[in-house]
C-alpha cells in the first residue's frame, strides 16, 4: 500500500458510496433513511419563505430531504454517487408527482454551473473522505452557491465515539473495520478545524449534537456564502 509524505496511506478515500449503494438496494437498508430531519425541513421552509427557489440535496441517498424540498416548492436538484439511491428517489418522486432533477455524480465534481443554487444541503455526507476530499467538496459547494446563498450540513466531531478507532489513513481520517457502517473513510474535526474548512462562508450557527447512538457527536452548521 502506498503512503504519502506524512506516512499515511495514499489509498482512495472517496469510496463510501459503495457501502451505501448496497444498503439502499433493500427495504431494510433504506428504512432508517426515509424521514427528513426536522431541523432541515424547518430551515428549508424558512429559506423558501425568504425567497430562495433553487435547492440542491448533495448526497441525497434515497431522497428524504430532496422530496421534502420539492414538496415545499423548491426547484430541486439531487445528486449522489449511488445509483440504487437515485433509483429509489426517482421512483418515489414519480409516485408523489414531484419534479426532481436527479443526477449521479461525485461530491468533488458537481455537475452544475457556478452560482446555480440559493440553498445547498449536505447531511451526513462530505466527511466521507480525507481532508483533501472534504476540502474539494466544500469548494464545490461554495462554487455552486449564489453569493449570499445558504449551506446547511453536518460534519463528524472529534467527540464522536469512533474518533481515533481503527486505521488512520490520513490526518484525522479513520477506517474502523469493526463496524460495518464505518468500514470506509471518515474525517473528524473540532470546532476550530471546521471553521477553517468553511473559511469562505459566514457561519450562522454551529452545534455539536448526539445522533441516534450514544456519543455519536456530529457538528450541525448553517452558513452563508460570502459575497
């Protein structure tokens, strides 16, 4: 296995979609990913009421948030690297008679023009990679957002119980092969590191929250792209 100048592995780290693609092929795998996060829905509604009209769900999975955006009234786009997730989203959108532009793409190469969206969501997505992958994804988010546009997303906190477990393949990036849903790269950060990563944004709110499992700390942030 090749290593870089820091002695870390140089293996590809943008591989999480392979795990999710298998998971989303079956009902049991999709079951935990069908209900949108209430805070996401509330913020999306507030942005629509403020006049935002174009929304992107980056890393949409089976589409729980993209479907909510379209129901609110947004002109909605959704991307994911998982074809099975996109197929499920397309089927559900068709059944609900919702129009969503679904595309298979990587988070580090978004298939949209500069300044295309008023609002971008990436929920539990962009930390799946090493620091370089994360930085590229954030740069793409900034590129496709309009000046003054809003971003909402999550990052893994260093308070998370899985930080430091498994094999470190890049700085603060671990593969924990003892847990099936962690057997691909995960990048963790503290508040200072997160603020640095989002230096091209004005942070509006930042909160470290526990998700479903004990000590599953995730950063939740809302930010505005600088003009």
